[in-house]
């Protein structure tokens, strides 16, 4: 391979137009014996008028790609979250209204809310007194009756045993409240665990009272 061919090969793999131009000029100045040397091309039209031109273009391209990527990511996340949103039938079950006037004193009513049974007890004055006289501080899940009821005559609880999720029987057990026959858990008239394997009291769901309409709103 001749020296001109070697330089020509180097020119073809040079990383920049400026370096190509430098190599060609250096070769032509130092090798006057080569008669068939090509003329140095004029690269001026391909060069930026200012060093800052390419930099500004690079910043613009990077910024555009960043905005585009953020937009695609936002659309992807939004679509994913929409698939996890509750459906209309689930939202319809989010709240349940119960006519309290239909529940006589001393009786239980069981309704379904979010696929779970809910116990509603219209307690008598004696039952309220019994629930509030209990030494609750020494129970396995200490909780006063006042904490568990918004109105003393109305006790609202999820009818799910806190041991293994069975449904307890009302007006049964050693404490006159609820009894779970699956494994023998006993709850008192306030729904507090008193005996058996149940570790916690029956859960009190979020609820409120609409005194104007005489309704209980669960959820």
C-alpha cells in the first residue's frame, strides 16, 4: 500500500470533517512528488457557522426527546391506573342505607355490604349498661363500648369472626352476644372477644346516622 493510499484510508475513517481536512492538507504539502493527488474538497457548506449552533441543536433534540418520553410514560401510567379503578357496580356497593325504624329493640339484623355480612343490633337499656360496666381494660383486645358505638342503642359490626373469618351466631354464647361455632369464639354484647381463639373484637365499619330520615349509612 502506497503512502497516499494509507493517508486516504485514514481520511475515510477520520471522526470529523476538520480532521479529514487537516490530513489531506498535511499530505499534499509534504508529498510534492505525487502528481495524481486529489484536490482538497471544500467542506465549508457542511460546517456550522458558529460552534454554538450544533450545541443548541443537540439541546433542542434532547429536550424534545425528554418531553416525548414523559408524555408516553404519563399515558402508560394513566392507562394502567384506569384498569385498576373500581367498576360501577362496585362503587354502587360502597355505601348502604338501612331503615332503622324497621329494627325493633333487642333484635339483630344482618345485611350485606361489600360482599360481607354486617350485624346491626338495636340494643336495650340493660344491654347498654352491661356493655359499659364491663372491665374492658383487661380484655384481650381492650376497647370501651363508647369507642365502638356512635349511638349507644345501635351496635354496627362486620359479621366476620376475627379468628378464621367464619360468621358468628347472634344472641348466643357465654356473654349474650355472638358465638362462632367453628372454633368456639365468644363475643359480648359489644362485639368484644371474650373467650375462644378469636384475637380481636368484631370490626366496626365506617358508618353514620341520618337522623332526619332515620337511616343508618354504612360506608
